[in-house]
């Protein structure tokens, strides 16, 4: 009997590795002689670095950066087990966690720190960089990131423009002469399921700006500035990025990466499935367990449990996929037709959130054990 445990993190309580270990603990109480395969997962968002490092026996690196508001910070990224691939979460340097209700301001927030992470990874000699671009505090089109890599974004006086989405209005021309040459030969994989363009009613500013503290007036300014930024890029570099799908991700960081690096966008969960060699490791599995903190109808749109289910079924359509989750939301019925065979909540009755977080590992192990006992009865 072979069990594969491939959960995402349970936000605020368990990393993906801890969740996989809790699942194994519960199932092993019932199937003592079974084979267990633990594959910590993620979908390109929070926890992707830790999951890929854990799954590939890689290591973490701390480096000094500046945060979205220009203050010094320490950010962490990973080197995978092949020693040739770095994995970065832009939020580690430029994320929303660095600001609050009083300090958030997408007019000044910069992605410069994300560029510093990329530069540090280049110094490690990697050939590929995976960048998860969720959770940003920024709306600068990736201009700060580009500056950190050597791009000169200049005003009419040939001076560097002010950092942040507000500063893009000053942009007159772009100079690539000091761009780090290693960036052109390093493959950049952007982990994102966002398809929004850079500008317009579905663009970075209109859709995501308010989440970062932008007022309606700010949204108009930011959108106009990104449009101007795109026009200068098109004129100087002959790259039309304004309406490119995914360019609006992370306040336009998607656009900056597409323009200034050798990059392409891919589904976050697909990247993790590939890097962890999931399909090879799920062969001959009898049951696959996945899960995360919550599940609902949106899970079908690129979330980890759906990615795990579909990859499993592609290898063997008869292998049951079981999701153990903290909260079951609306519309989960649709998931049963897409590859998830059963969903169980790990929460034992009415408990408050702090208690649920504190006992998450115990509850997950218990639910895994209960599920395993049911499985054992059905295979007698």
C-alpha cells in the first residue's frame, strides 16, 4: 500500500512539510507497513519557497534588502536541491506585510528589494530563477526591480526617477547599458495565475490598487503612470506590454519581469508539480492526500489541491484523491467532477481560531487516521 501526502501549507498554522508529516502520522497508525511519499506543495503564493526547498532538499539564504517603503529588511529565498535553481517570493522583500493602514501607499512603494533578491540569486550562480509574485504592496510596474538590476529609468534631466508608482510620471527614457548581463542568460519563470493586463479597467491599478491602499484618485494616477511607462517601453525597447496577459500581476511586476528579464509566466502549481517530480513520485500510489487551510469553488482555479488531483488523475485515473482541509467553503461540489474524490474538515466541532491554529497538527493527524480507518474497512 502506497500513500502520497501532497498538501499546501495551512496558513497561519502549518507549513506544507508539517502538514504532510501530520497526515503521515495519522495514516501510519492504521497502515503500519505502508509506503509513504511526502511531497510538500504550493501554488506559487506564500509558502512556495519553503515547500520547494523542503521537497528538493535545498537550502535557504538570508539577504539584506530594502522593503517597499525603502527601509532595511532581511528577506529569505531558496536554492533548490539541484543547486542550479533559485526560488523567490517577491513578497519576502516587497510584500504587503511590510505596510499597515497608516503606511501603505502604492505611490511610493517599490519593488527594488525584489530586484536585490534576484541579484543575490545571480551571485549564487544559478541558471534558473522561479519567482512567485503574489502578495505585493507595490504598483510600480516592476520599475524598482529593474533599477536594482541596473536599468536606468531617467527623467528629462537624465536623472533617475523617484521610486514607486507615482514616480513613473517622471519617466522620459530608458537606458539598458548597465543592466546586469547575467539576467539575459538566466531563465526566469514567473509563478502566477493572474491574467490581468498592466493598464485599464482590469489592470494592476484598478483591480489590485485598492487592496494596497489606493484611493480612487490614486488609482487614476497610478493607471495613467503605468500607461505612460508602457508607452516609453514600447518606444525605447519596442516591447508592447500594456495589454499583455499577466503584465498586471503584483502591481505590474509581471510587466517589469517580462520586459527586462528572460522570463515567461507559468501556473504556480504546475511549476511546483514539475520541480518536485510529482508525476514520477505518484506512480503506483494507492491513495493521494492533499489539502490546505480552506477549500471552496475557487480551488478549481489553480489552487494546490486541484493541481495535485489533476496531476494524479493524469498518471492513473483510478487513484483516489482525498483533501483534508481546515474549512470547507461554498461550491465544493464542482471539485468532485474535476478530480478530488472526497473532502474532510479537520476541525473537531466549534472551536475558536487561535485554538484551531494551535491544535492544527493534532487535528490533521486525527482526521487522516479516521480517513485511513475508513479506507481499511473498504479494502478488507
